[in-house]
């Protein structure tokens, strides 16, 4: 290899944008049955509900910055500038809910969520500005670092290093671009889209022809057209319903009886809807599929929604936020976490039974309970209690006569022992 080639190799970078676009378009397909995010959301109501449910639920729970304390505990770092960015307003034009909802929808539909990081002179994050996920290309430099070329909503092109871009990616094949559930399961979604298009075609054709007119002799094309126009003009429409049809010339009318149930079409559509819910990891009852719903399984599926769908999604976002918004030193002292406890709470009776048990074993104080119920703390509510008959092992022993022998061997009689 010559010197020129070696010099050129130092500046070599691997471009992933074009290859990714080609792969994405190949997955989406072409024509009326193309599986792309807009088509899926527009034609499959279950898919639209899956995306909105995941984004709205996770955007509605608190997302907080915590500081590790010396005793191994944690505290809310509400004095840190990043806390307000995550909890209140990431930029002057969006609330925290709107920003996080946009980020999660971009992740579910396109596999990637992007936002430009704005910092002050001290390196602290002051704002996050989102980018359309389809307008960002990634380059891997020779050093292994990533560089982003992004176009914002005003048409301005930005060239940003990885420290300047918040990037939440889905499951990835190359470590740069993430894949969305639509891309991963485009084959199954293609079948559901085909069912939706078939239903649309049946609806446009009024589901079936009304009947057949059969003549013993062949009619010429002119006679057929005149007969069709005459019947449509006299008997079609709501105003002509119930009129008596009189046919001559040996004509016989036979009504057709065809329904989608005969081809098990409706069952296929139900299975397609369940497949869509399965692709996004959501229990069927949470997206409106209630054919097999009962009171007990609906409650358990609500918990499965948090544990199997929102929990992994929250961990993916938390990891990306820590990687992009915190420095190496900051990650040793701070971490970012969603509070999913509100989604896991049961009814009020079940909650207060759990609170009572936690109070009795000394795990919760009265103020701990009140904070979880969004109530103001009490003046003396931070004290922890335990049952009076709970005595640490090794401190005393009980005799047969009901006496308590302390460690020094002196015998005392305890009526409540």
C-alpha cells in the first residue's frame, strides 16, 4: 500500500446511511401492500394503538435524575440542571411529555430516536431538540466514533459528533442503526395489511353482488347494458327498497348469499390483530382485543404490560440517556430512572394492605406511604416502627417459667414476654 493510500485510509469512514435506507426500503416493499410506518398506522388500528399506548404510558410516568448517597441509598437530584430538562421542559417549544412521546414513537416506528444536545460553557445540558428519524444519517469514523448528519424541520443541515446527539436505538445489526418492530416483523405485518386491503375492497363493492339475472337465451351487449341501467334506476337505493320486480322473457332472479364468515375471513383478521399486539409485546386486552378477556386475566395482563413491554423499553431509554447526557464521572454519581410504580399499583384496598405490611415490618414510614399516594408529609411521619415483641436474636433468652434472662444472666420477669 502506497503513502497516498495510507493517508487516505486515515481519513476513511464507513457510511451507513445509504445502505440503511436501501435495506429499509427493501423491507417496506412497494405498491399498495408496502409495509411502511405510515401505511401500518393508517390501516391497522391495533398497530396504531400499540404505538400510542407504549409512547403515552411511558411518557406519562416520572423520569428522574437520582444521586447516589454514601450510605448506599439515593436521593432526587433536583438541584442538577439535567433534572429540569428531563422532568419539565427539554426545550422552549416542548414539554417533557411531548418530547418523550415523540422519541418513543420514533423508536417504535423507525427504530431510532434522535435529539440534538445543547450544552453551556460548563458542558451541562441545557436543551434537547428532536430530529425527524428519517432525516439522519450516521457515519462511523476511522477512530470508531460516530458522526451524525441531520436535517431539522427548517431544512438546516447539522453535522454533529456523538457527544452532541442523543440517540436511542432499537435492536441493531451494525451498532449504528436500530430496527423497529415494523422492520423486524414486516412479513407478519404484510399479511395483516393484505387482510385490511381485502376488507376495504369488499366494503367498496358492498361486500357482494346482490344477485343474478338468468335468461334462457343469450342477450346482446346492448340489451345487457339497458337491462342493467333499468334495474339500477328503478330498484337501487334506499327510496326503492321493497318495490316489486317484474321480469319477463323467461328471466329468473337468484339472490346470492355470501359472507366473509364463509371464507373464515373475520377469524383471519382477528388472528392478524393478535399478531400485531404480539409484535409490539403488548397483551391483547390492553389494545382492545377482549374476545377472551376476564376480570382476572385483564388485571394480570395490565401487570404484564409493565413488566414485559414498558420495563425493557424504559431500560433501553434510560441507558441511552445516561450514555449521551452524563459524563463518565457523572455516571458514577448519578443515574436516570423511570418510576413505574404508579402503573403497577392495584386497587386502593390492595395498595393499603401492602402499605400496612410494609409499615408493620419497618420498611415504610407514614411519610413513605403518603408520598406514594401524592399526599403531603406529616411533621413526625418519618419515624420507622417495628412490632414490640420482635427481639433481636442473641440479646435475650426465654425460660420455661416465662422469665427473660438478659445477656448478663440477671433474671427478670416480664409479663408481656
